């Protein structure tokens, strides 16, 4: 899906010995949204914005070694090796030597011709990575201005990590201009480097430039337009984050030193075998314990007492993404951790006085937020008629942020109806749930309407699986866990035919074995991924675990 951003000019930071001006250029294709304020808590803002940048450039995907040069060498040596093998036949030997000599000469000439190309290609990509990293990232951050705070949102390169920085107005000494709304801002690596120059002794102004909109209305301006083929996975990931925040979770509070100990353990040791998970052991009234697998090292947080009512054990994967929080450790007061369950998303909220940084992590690094096969949070909620949904949304438009209970009281509606209506708009990218303040906020994800049917699923099998679950055509016969992982057995009714499904999931939450009776499985096994019946069974088990 193609989206066009229009900027009057590039974002910039100017600084001298006494003052620093940070001017972000907003997207002029959106309704006017601007903000001008003088920063009061400069050091915390600098570190928090730097952590947000760490989220943007985070990429935990497996990167195979570049073997192109070796393959070229092997291709050149293949004829020579073959010639040596058959060189014992005297008559053929002379012919092979002549051919090998000619082939070697041709390979040498080809190498000389292509060498500048390969060298220039590698040099170009090295230059981009070191000097123009913006060419590697296509999506600008989203910023929202509300009556009580300004917040930035972004996604990581691998789309497995979500970052949100909320700045209450106490961060600013004074606010001179503002217009509420959501916009994209022109953000670059050079801008990040300038952030590092922010100092406490300099007056620092944060501007989401209002003059850009004045230029727009004059009709004589030239705009910097960015036409971006917006990945559907990016949109789907944002919508899943919004939905995930509304679900019930296990909450605990950790001290900055506790997060430091986790990061220290991850930096000191490198796992070579699975499971690569952190196991939270939570007992009411007892210190929180984390077991680092596969080593079995136990880290006990004596200052962090679990306040829940029931004992729980929760395992999470993709733990190295926690290193993003390292820069916040000296300035954070505490961290609130929200865990959904084994192999499910988790949220780490750094509280820094008037600043709040939320890091949302998918179930594991390889399973980004857009993967609907294992964790689909975009399924429709309770049906609410269109008129009631519009009433709820219009009421929220007037205040920009409000709790579900307050909206229900004001509109004289049942709170479940209000939450269902807000969930519908959350799925459309128009509403965001703020888990820190327990309020819903207006936030239009981007400047074009979201076609939910277009982006909801990665492929047709996921769509069919969701339909099976919604129609309650899935029956769970067995869902057992042991030291090897999980064993799931069930049946799925498809076109009046009952398919028996069996799944084996290892301790790293990977589907390692599966069987079904359908044609897709018999033809492809798991080479093309699981069939819709396997996806439906696993999705049903996940939903039951959440409920």
C-alpha cells in the first residue's frame, strides 16, 4: 500500500553555546498538528529519544554469511578439479588441459570485468550503512499531541519490537503553541546524532514546526515528498500492538538494577542450544526470580516483591532485545513488566518521572508482531452497531483521551459496549490504548484509511484458520506440556469433513512436527508452513490460554 508523506523541509537541530533548537517537520498531508515547548528535563529526554532510535534500528533476524565470493571461486575451480580427476586418461588429458586453460582465462577475464562492479556495490552499501542510514529505513516515526502529553511511536527494523515515548507537559518549562492531532515527522540519523549534543546548561526548544502549515496555505511552497510502499506487516503489527495492550496480563515491578542484572547476564553469556528463554517464577509475597535458560542460572530480585494473588511461571523469548533498555537504567525510577503468558508478547515500561518509555516485544524475535499464525489479536470483538460505535468515537474526539469507564458513564452505555466499540476503532488504527494511564487515546496511524481486510492476514491459510476459530469449528482433544515442549491434538471441521490434527511445539515455541489429513499437508508436509487446520488448532489453544 503506497502512502505519500509531504514535508515543507527536513527536520533539523541547531545548537550554539547557549541554546539548542530541535525542529521536526510534520507531514503536511495530515490535519495541522504542531507543538512548541521549552524542555526542562533535557537529560532524560535525550536518553529516552536515543533509546527510541535504538528500537528503530533493532534487527534480530538471522543474517547468513555472504558466500558469493566463495561460490565464484568454487565455480572457477570446479573445472580444474574435474580435469585432475580424469587426467589419468592420456588422450583426454591434453584436451582437458586445453579446455581448462581456456576456461581459466575466461574466468580471469570475467573476474577482471566484474571486479569493479562487485567492489562498487559493496562500497555503496557500506557507505549507506555508515553515512546515510536513512536509506535503510523507510518509515518515519508517528507523533501524537494530546492535552496531557506528547508521545512518539516507532517499530523496529525486524518489526518484533515496538517503542513508545510519552512526555507529559511537566517535561517542558513552558508551551507556547500547540494543535492536537497525530502526524508523521521527518526523522533522520543525522538528527539522532544531533540529539547527543543536548546538554542541561543549554536552553532547548522542541518544535513540531507550525510554520510548515503556514507555507502550505500560501500555495507557493515546494515540498519534500516521500512516496513509500508501506509494508502491510508494519500496519498489521501496529494494530496488533494496540489490541495486545487491552488484554489481561500479569504485572510486576522491577528496579533498574534488576534490568541491569538481566542485561549483564545476556552480555556475559552466549547460548548455543535451546531453550533460549527467561523463566519468570512468581510467588505471592516473594521476591521475583528469573531463570536464564539453558544455563539454569537463577537471578533473584530481593527488592522486587511480586504482589499478585496466585503463583505463576511465565517464559518469554527474544530476551536480547532487552538490551535496548540499557541506556534508560541510570535515569529510570522503576520498570513495570507486563507478561501475557508463555511465548506471548510482553511489555516493559520504564517510568522516569514525567517521561514514560514503553518497549513492546513480540513472542520471540523471529515471530514479529505481524505474524498472525501463532498470535492473532486482530480477530473481531463483540459486535456493536455502527451508530453506537460512532457515538463512542465522537465522544472520544472531544477529549482526545478518556477512560472506558468515564465514556460509559458520560454516554450512559455499558462499559463492555464501549470497550468493544473502541476495539473496533483500534483495529482501524484510529484509537490506541494507553496501558500506563488506563485510557484510550485518539491516534490516526497514518494519513490514509486502513483496509482491514487487505492487511489482516499474511496468506489465505491464516484467513481460513481465523474463520474456523470464529465459527467454533475447532475441538481441542489434548493440550499437554512436558520437558520437550507442548503436544496438541484436536479436530477441525472443514466443509463437513473432520480433519484430525497433531502438533509438537518445542521449548522455543517453534512448530517442529505436525500432521494433518488435508491435501495441503500431504503434498507439502511443513515445507510451505503449516496448513490452515494446524493454524486453527494452535490459535484456539492460544485464545483459551489468554481467556
